C-alpha cells in the first residue's frame, strides 16, 4: 500500500501553514511507475528494448500494413480529422438547431445522438417514455421527426454521424434513407456513419431492446444493406468506448471490442458476403482515457491487431479491409463535477492523445458533462479545443510523430500482448457470443468497476479535486446549466399521437405486413423498414414487428400490445 | 440498532441505463458491512417504495445520470410520505448540476453524493445518520 501523496485540501484553512509539508512537496515524486491499466514501466527505454523489432513486419510506415503507424501515408496532411461534436437535446427541432450551431462554429461533421426512449425503441407516447423524451438525446419516432432533424442540411454535402446504437439503429437508418430519398438524393452518395452496435448496447442499460440474436440480425441487416447500397457510408462504429466506460483496462477495451466486432463479421460472412465487400467501411468508436501514452499505444496496438485479424483470420486481400478506422470520444468517466473547469484540461490531453494516435474523427466531451448535457458554451469550448489542436499546435504536420520511440513501440507491444491474452480468455469461455450469454462479460465489467473505485478510494489512483487538492464543493456550474424545455417533450408526445391518428392506415398496415413477411422469410429488413417509414410507421412499430417474428414481446417494456394484430 | 446490519435499497429509476455507479456503490456498501438489496434498472417510484417496505429497509439509495433526478425524486418523496416512511433515509447519487443538490434536499432528500465521491464517505454518512 502506497503512502499516498502529501494530502492537501485547499479547503482546509483551519490549521497553521505547515512548512514541513512544503519541504516534502518539493521533494515529492510520482507514487507509482504504472500505467492507468496497471502495467509497470521502466524508467527509461533504450535501443535494447527494440533489439528484436522487425520494422517492416511489425510496425511499417503509415499507410502500410499492419498500419501500426496510421492508415494513411500522409495522415493529416491529406485531411484533418473530422471535428464532430455530439448533439442530442430535446426535440428534433432543438437538436437541429444546436447541430447547425456547432456547424457554424467550425464543426466539420454532424453528430446527433438518440435519447434513451429512442434507443429503447419506444415512441414518445409510451408510458415509460413520457417522462424522459429528449432528456439525453433526440427521439425520432417517424419520418416527420427525421425531416425536422435534417431540415435544410444538404445531405449530399455533409458527413453525418447518427448515434443510435441499439436495435433502433435499423429504424434510424431506414428513417435517414427515407428522408434522403424523398428529398431526391442518391443514397449511394451519402457520407457518414451510424453507430449500429446493438450487441454492446446491452451493457449500457438497453438489454430489453437488445436480445443477442436480434442484435446480430438487425445490426447486420443495416451493415449488409449499406455495404451493398451506400458505398461511402460507415454502417457501424463498433463502440469500444462504452465498454471502457464500464471501468475496464485499455487492453480489455480492445479485446472485448474486437470480440463484439467479430460477432458481426462472422454473421456477414455467413450471409455470403466476401470480407472485402464490406470490411473497408467497418469502423470503431474508441475511448481516449487519461493516461496519455497508454492510450496512444492502445490505438496503435488496435490498428495492428485488427489488420492481422482481417488478413490472417478472415483472408482479406484489399488493404482497406485491414485498416482500423476509428472515431474517438474522450473519456466521459474521467470527468468529475469537482473543480469542473479542470475537465477542459483533461479533455485537451485526451484529444491530443487521440490525434497523436491518428484519429479519423473526434468528439471532445464538454467540460460540463458530469453535471448536465452540454450547454451551448460547453459545446463551443469543446470544439475550440479541437480547433486549437488542429490549427495552432503543429500536431498535424507529421504522421505518427511518436513512432519509433523506444517507449511507445514497447508499450504498443505490451498492450497488444495483453489484449491478445484477453482475446484468448474470451476464446476459452467459448467465444464472445457465449461470453455474453453466460454473463461472463457482465461479471468482468463489475469486477473491474469495483477495482477502479477502490483505487480511487485508497489513493492508488489520484484525481485532482477528488482525492488530492480537494476544495469546497461547488454550488453552481461555471458556464450555466443546460435544461430541457418541458414543452419540447410534450410536443413530441402530441405529435406522435396526432401522426398515429391521421396517417393512411391501409398503406401502413400493408407496409408493416411486408416487413413481417420479409423478416419471417429471413430477408434483410431494411428495404421494408424504409417503405414502412415512408408509410409513417413509427420506430416502436418497426421494431415491435420484427421483435414479434423473433419471438419477443412487441414492446421491450412489456406493456403495449401490437396495434397490427 | 443493536448488531443488526443496516439494510439499504440501491436502485436506478426509469429508463436510464448508466448503472456502473449504482452497482459499485451496492457492492462496496456490502463490503462496508451493510445488507444491500440491489434493484437494478427500470424501477418506478412505486416499485422502489414497495421493495423498501417489503425489505424493511433503513435506507433508499437512488442513482441518476440522465437528468431525470428532478422528475422522479419528488415522486419518490411523495410515495415515502404517503407510506409514513419518516424513518427511512433517502440518499441520492450520480451526475447532476450542483444547483440541483439544494433543490433535491428541499424536496426531502437527506443527502446527495456527486460523481467523484469516495465510498467511505457514503458508508460513514449512512452509519451516522441512519434512523
């Protein structure tokens, strides 16, 4: 047990200044030489640590297999990373307004996130939804909502990241395509991504909406549809970020994330797709936590592991299939409400790690996330953090600037080795699907989360404002608080009730019947979902219909009966 | 209290699925010597009150992360009043603006712990204040 640092509370003014503490502070040194994930480091790395390295085979230049140093030879000289701030707030109109605002402030990609009701597949008029519509994102229940969200944004000119992760990603994709087609766009030209990772989303509280078989079915329906019809679209961003937020380590993030990714890859191959037909648009959504070098090494290791998996396990031939392309979300769980402006600094370090790691698209958290949804000021500040990085610091000049560092290369090897051990563990419990079914993965998450809390409680991990340099609790949020207008939620509820009353029921019933038939016959559900969306079917109706075919209750919460029976 | 263990209900309310904090708190309160009934997700004010009565709990601990704390807290307080549960301690944890801490206390919450709280501080608070 470490002694811990010299414990100082800024709030404690009761005693006289203790000059001995100042002397101790002068000689103070870091209490451990371990990474965040717990790996002991040496005090210096030298050429000896790299004696066995085969550069071409194990590292390679940026743009060359195994892509350890990046997926493009010129990296940011070719194009900046996409500066994309997540927006989801109140109604589709509120969300459109904030997204457009972020665009005006210099954001280079749109990024909208679903609320809990939408992710759960509930329409706003559902008894469980009424209290929570729009609290943490946007609820899209129909084509009308998607039309409002899109508004005047030219879909052929923007890159839009749709964050719906659960099985509701299938309706989201259908709604986006339906609106694009109605507006006359060729969907083959649409650029952007959809999160569409329902398997992982059971660990984010959406288990009722994400049974395992249905998660793989609908997830892969979206992937297959997009791979065939929307060649510029990233049809999934497998979310290792959310897994990391459970408290796991950096190598576990990579290993569990890849385990889930392979659930989809295996299914797409079972469906008869060739790996090179779809893998070039496979993408990830990765955390960047607070241990600077470990996160950079994690990203580099992930690129190498993915490249080898695709080539050696799946026989990919197209180099693009082997490229690990990813967005980063800075680590929400590293942010705290104590001394909240410090979060700006944490986020900036994490963003820097992401960029030095060769990120394709970045969301910086807002400093106020441990208190509320981002305020407008919080959003702008987060975007400015990215812009300072991109335009002022010079980090865009050279690809993989840390490559070749004895330390970084050694740590990359270490994370790779540890991630492979975890992947082996998953194999030993029978593969990822079995690890999920048997709740082995749940137990791992719980174990790790408790460990992380104990590390903070006993001072093994230091957090300024939590267990060192603490101060009196804040009574207000520095740049104000984001609230959700009550009328936004009420309007959403009224709108969906009105839609259900006034739509063409015969056309709707026919479209729902086709969806049911297609799913029964094992066809891809997305074309029928698009048609049903155009016939004003709602999110809950699309999902409920598919759920029933799979033997689940129409309503994930088990209250509402299907209106189509 | 004698030697009987303090009994705590730990629960989420509504649809919010951020349960890492609630699970960690439940697990570490157990290690701190308390008896914990973890209700998990998708609870309603009514289901939480029913569990607290059935279990004869000393403490109800609620965990919020998605801005739903001002929606559900008054409903839970009202249910507690209706059922004459003055002797049950109501503790809230999670993510919310500091501005809302006093608001929740005004509503009838006994104590509020923000993210970044250390678990021993929660154990101590409960031990010293349980009725």
